[in-house]
C-alpha cells in the first residue's frame, strides 16, 4: 500500500487532499508490465503524458528506425 502522499493530490501548502492521484508505479516483472511498458509508465507519470501517447510515440520511433535500416541495406 502506498502512503497517502502518493495516493492523493498534495496541495501547494503541503496538505494532503481527498482527490485521488495517479501514482507513478510500474510492475517490472515479466508477468506484470514488463521492463518496456514499466519504463514507459514511469516516464509518462514524470512528464505528465498519457501512457498510450508514449507507447504510440515509441512504436513510431521503432518503425522509423526499421525503415532506415531496410533502406540502408537495400542501398548497398
């Protein structure tokens, strides 16, 4: 169980509110989120972007790298 300061939004004056917060937590075990998605969950929470957005960006980046590798191998 996470402490209250990680489960609820903390006000600017330091008091813990009743508003639930989205905790930055990931299960890195293979049967959990795994390393890849776990890392993306933590990064998404830290930068304030949705996990689905980061997953989409990573997929685009991987596709771009694959296209470059294929183009380079065909060019030789």
